[in-house]
């Protein structure tokens, strides 16, 4: 059986990734090594023929089984050994699947369709040079949900999680069920970088990923990591959108300047305490920022900006009581909104597993109420949820809060969500 024209066409659509090394083995076998993830795959002689077609331009035998060749190509593409001919190494090989996926909805980055939504972990904690641990949050959330049997099957049977959590207003929670039913949401794994890679290069890669999502109208929820990840994400959004708004929920303004910032000026790589300074200074497409939950004496004397409206903790609670957030914000009806949620907005008696706790924060039900009031009837183009350090959460209470909040956000992201 000769290779069919259809298989020849499939072969022409792929190329070997620049991140791959191919080493010959006995009996025609080969070892394929991924130089980023350090994963290795030993391939049999027949599978190795397909790899050598790409690595050494060796023609396949005319009697090669077309069905077998197609299976091998599919496997190699799934392992990011082969990538699309028009894809680049930088654009395609920075997100990798993990052993567990949120709701059991694992997918490859390039299996996403335009207008989908997705979860993507960002295990980065170098933005806080004093306290780490936030890089462990991505798989902590996945493992917690898996251990509790929270899957797309269980969510489909009982989709309204608001029946089991305290919230102070009526919420239409059909958004997540719709995404699960229509297969428009998935967990594509973690954003990956070299252990000792330069921070500026990591942020550049994260910006490329964010830009890729924006170009395809994909609405991501980034989770894990510290708050320094938000600036490169916003930078990617700004490259695609002329105007968008940021809702920032946090105990801190994240407008802090250090002596190092002053020395390096605009060349300073952002950290977890100054992402908003860089965003306002460098991203004119960021039309306005609305902050909620700000508190603590450390916010005294921080910068202000006319493109920013700050609600301290007292004003945030007043807005919650009056439930008049739409009038307070005054946003255009179809405004594009990005949400950034720092878990230290919660009171440390509720959520102690954060590296920058501040007393007198929100209760958990108040946070969920605030999110529902802010996001109902809005166009949420993306979100991040950061600053959870699972290494100091011995009872896994914060694991639960972080994971449930992740699913709560998934109800709203990626659609114009109208309240009943």
C-alpha cells in the first residue's frame, strides 16, 4: 500500500520543533528529547522512520501504512515534538499539559478553537524576592479538585455550585454549565519556562501567549503565581485591543516604588508590588482601572493616577451593601474587562495562605458577591487569580477557597453574561 495523497498532505502540514533533539539507537530506534521539559521518548523503528522524515528528510517507505503514519503524527504533535508548519517555537511550546486537569478537561493549546475559554497555570513566584511558594498553586488547585471528585461530569449533573456556597445575591450560574456542555472550556496546562531563565524573557513569552489568546478571541483564566505576572498579560492584551478596562481586587494598590525601581526606571522588570505602575505608565490602551478591597497603612503615600479609581475596604463594603456597582463604575455597555484577583483581599483569618496578609479584609462570601456584581452583564475577556501560597496551608482550607473561586470565575469569563 503506497502513501495516500491525504497522508502526504498531512505530512506537509508539520515540522519538527526547534526544541527537539533526536538521538539514534540500535535496531533503527531513536530517542527524542524535549529540551525544555526534559522529557524523553523512545520510539520504535517504524515510529523513528516518521521522525527521520522530519529531522533528516528521509523519505518514508512506499509501503508504509497510512493509518499507522497518521497515528504517529498525531502522537508526536500531542507531545509537541511536531508542530504546525506555520507555528514558531516561541509561539507554540510554552504551555504544557499537567498530570491532572481542572474538571478533567485537559487539552492542547492548539486544540483550542477561536472564542473558547481556558484555564492556564502560571507557576511563577520570582516577582516576590522575600517569600515564594506561589508557583506551587497551579497543581495544588488541580489536585484538590481531583481529590474531591469535582469533574465535568459532576458539574454537568449539579452545575449550580452557588447552592453550596454562601453568597448575598442571586447568581445565574449557567455560564460554566454551558461551556462544559458545548466543550468551549478546557485546561491547557502550565506556562513553562527554564528554571534559570531571565525574568525579562519569561515575561516576553507570557506577553506572546496573552497576545495569541487575544488575537483568537480566547478568554483565559491564568491562575497561580504572584502578581508580577499581570503586567505582561495586560501588555499582550494591549497589543490587540485599542481600549480595555481593568478590575483589580486586592489589599494593595500595587503602585509601590522601591529604590531599585528608581535606579532602573522604565527598564526595571516588574515585581509583584508594581505591576500596576508599569501598566498605567506603558499601556495607553488600558483605559481605566477600578480597585476594590484596598486597605492597610502601607498604602499611605502610594502614587495616584487619573486613570484609576480606588475603593478602600470601607467603600468596597458600602458598595456591597448598596449593590449599586453598575452605577458606580459607569462603564460602556460592551466594555472589554480584564479582572485581576489577589487572594490577599480576603481577611487573613479566612485566607491565611498568602505572602502579604493584611488584617480587616473581605469575608469569602463578600468576595463572591463582589465578583458576581462586577461581572454580571459584562464582557470579561480574561482574568487572573494570584498570590496563593499552598505551602503554608496545612489544613487545605485555602486550597478549597482558591479552587472554588477559580470555578466561580469560569462562569463569567468569555461571554456577555446577563443576570436573570
